[in-house]
C-alpha cells in the first residue's frame, strides 16, 4: 500500500471513527458489500446475521432469537465474538476479513420476540479495507452536506477527473428527451445549455442523465429547473439551472464529485506547501546574504581599527626612539657640534709653508670640527691665527658663540625630555 493511501486511511480513522453508516440497499451497492456473506462467529460456531450499521469502532447486527449465535451470546455476554465482513472488489472477487468484538448490548429488534439487535464493540483497530470503504463513504456525505453548492466548471481537465467522456448529454423535460451541453455541475445541481424559450422551461421537472466512463455507469439525476435565461446574443438558446432532489441523488454521482473536489483540494494544498517552501528558502537565502554582508562589514571595521592601532603604535615607537636618541650622550655631542657648526667661517691666508690658495680653500671646506687641530684642543683649544696673516680670532666672540650653542643644546634636550614623557604617558593610556 502506498504512502498516500496509508495517510488517507489514517486520516479516515482519526476523523470518522465514530461516524455510523446505516446499510440501506443503496449504501450496500455503493460499498459493494455482500450482505449474504456476513457471519457472526462465537465459541467455535459461525452463524449468518444481518448487518444493520457499522462505524470504525462498533457494529450492529440482527440475529434470530432461535439462532445459535443468540443462545451463545446470552449464555455469557463477556464471550469474545468475531464479525466477518465481505466486500466485492472491482474484479468481482470477494474480500473476507474478521473483526474481533465484544458484546455491548442485546435487545429486541423493534419490539419483536423473534429478532434481536446486538451491539458489538471492536476490541482493536479494524482492517484497512473496512477503514477505506467506510471512511470514504462518510467523507462523501460530509462533503455533500458542507460543499453542496460548489460548482465545477466543465472543461477538458474536469471531465477527465470526473470520468465524463463528453460535455454533450441528455435531459428529459416532462418526459421529453432533449440534447444539452453541460456547463458546470455540483453536489446539488447542474447548469446546462439547450434549445428553448426560458419561460417555457421555468419550474419544469427534469431528469439529467450522465455517463461515467470509469465505472461505465449511467446515473439519472431528478430535479427541477429553478432558473432559465436566454444565452447572450441568442434568442433560441437558453441556459438553465437545475436543482437536484437531495434525497434521490445517487451515491455514485456523489462519489465522482467528491473525488474531484478532494483531488483539487489536494493540488491546492500541495501548491500552497510548495509556495511556502519556496518562500522559506528565499527568506533563508536573504538571511544568509544579510549575515554574510554583516560579517564582511564587521571584518572591514576590524581591519580598519587594526590598521589605526598599528599606525598609532608605530608613531609611539618613533617618538620613543627619538626620545631615547635625544638622551644619548653621543647625541648631545652631535648637537653641540651642530651648534658650533653655525659659527661663521673666518678667512684664512696662505700658510708660511707656502700652501696654495686652493689648499686653503680645501681646508676651509672641511667640517667645523676639522678646523681646530687635535694638538690645539689638547693645549686648551685656544684660537690660533693663520701664518702669514695679520688677523687674530676674537677669543671673547668665540666664547660667546660657544655659550649660545650650549644654551640652545640644553633647550633642545629639555624639549626632547618633555616629548619623551608625553609619549610614555600616551603609550600607557593606549595600553589601558
């Protein structure tokens, strides 16, 4: 059994288990039950009985008070019994199965002393064959009462689902057959198009005949015309609405209408589920894209923050390195030398040893530190006049320039110390 049938049977049992079906002749024909093959089995014996009604939880059977079944049941009502059902399949072969029961009640049937009605309660879930047949029967009648006015337009698709070969049919009006064309059908009526004048068709008793190809059965639907109008643009063709007599509608017709409605409803539900799945998938993809975009933005922000911190770190390290270099003694000497280098160069004459002017210029192009020989530094770094020249270096002016350079170097050192302290404080704040 397929998954679809299993699901349908479970739905029938869940929704219709307590719905009772009375076995009239029409119902027996629709359910394809053989009433002559219904038996009640008890204490090793088996006796025929008449099934009155059944649901998916209980059944009622009629037995004679002189039968062995009645005697065995009255001996001990707690005695377990089995009810045998018999249905005919589409090929005409019988289908037998037993349902285990207990006797709930025994009482006379309609006050008769010769017949008794026995109420049986099923001790377990009945076989799927019984659930499928009884459940479908109950569903057809439920939809007939609830969805009586839902109309099915006649087209190629609906004709195929309904099992109608063609839209042309026959309608009997006052026992006179006429050709008609089906426009739509429902549980409770139909709309057809035919030749005639509306005022002569209104309120007439009719019988609409339909042929179903799947069962090769022609059904007759008795009713009356409740409305008749001219077809638009025509004065010889009428469109009439027929209302069927509710108590005379064949179960076969109800079955075909119900099958179409349930299949159509199933398609709608499947489409809704597909649309819901597609919407959920689209929403999931949108959420995924949003998460990816958010992650990319956060990554970009983190990279920018890391770059800014790296720049700040490099700037701090540069300031610290500059401060350390300023505190280095060699750096002070270089600063003093740089300060002394600001002293303007004095003109020199040719030496006594006959140095050429070019040599003097080369000596003048040397660095300020090279202008004072090492021997003179050792003797007190006193200024010395060039040989062959009457000009003498002003000692006091030299001392003044040297003092100014030292002050400038001291100021530069203090400034570097301040920058170092500020850099260290900034580094401490950033680390915190």
